[in-house]
C-alpha cells in the first residue's frame, strides 16, 4: 500500500524545483496529468500529439508546461529535440500545492503572447479546469461536465480525469 506523507510546510526550494525551474508536483497532480494525457490520446491520437513536460524556449522565455498539445507528428527515435522553439497549440498547467492561481494565470498570458492558441489550468482541489481561448476569455468546467475547447475542437468528459 502506498504511504502518503503530508505536504512539507517549509518554503525551502527543493532540488527538483531548482533543476526544472518549476514547482514540485504532488500525487494528485501526477494522477490528473496522467488521466488528461490518457483521455487526450484516447480521443485525439489521429489529430494531435500529446507531450508531457516539454521544454519550451519561446523567443527566450523558457517554460515547461505539464502537458502540451501539438500538431500530429510521428516519433523519430533517432532524432530527438531537447528544447522546442515552436509554441504548442495548447499548454496545460496543473496547479501544484506551492503555486497560486495568479501565477498560472500570468503564465497563461505569457503563453498567448508567444503564440499558444489555447491554455488550460487544472485545479485539482476544486476538480475544475479553466479553458482559456485568450488571456481574457475562458470557461470553467467541473468534474461532472464535459470540457469543450472550441479552438482545438476538443471535448473531454472530466469525470474520468478527476477519478
């Protein structure tokens, strides 16, 4: 059985956070990330590629979204790319316990500045996902609803994502 430790209360930055320049994920964060990737792959594998933890360098601004949706591409094992300079179609961020909603809203605004077409912010504790089609235009979806991203023509039943 998995033993679960309480979240640390220290404001000390971990080695993970320093190395990756992003907050330490949690168990719920990881489960939701895996569920989102699975749901997207299941429903949209012929239309999009779904990538986790993709290092982006968008005109000098570096970021590592939890999930990226990119145009469909084939895996080429002999030719890898460490840092992608093209914006993904969609950047998905899942809030970590050490982050604030304001941080992720600001991050979403930056994604749009660099050409991302859609940005999702998942809040595990509330079982909500906010789908932004621009910095000022968004819809909120609860776990009992079907998420709709009109920009990418994606619909996902969220009950599986938050279960």
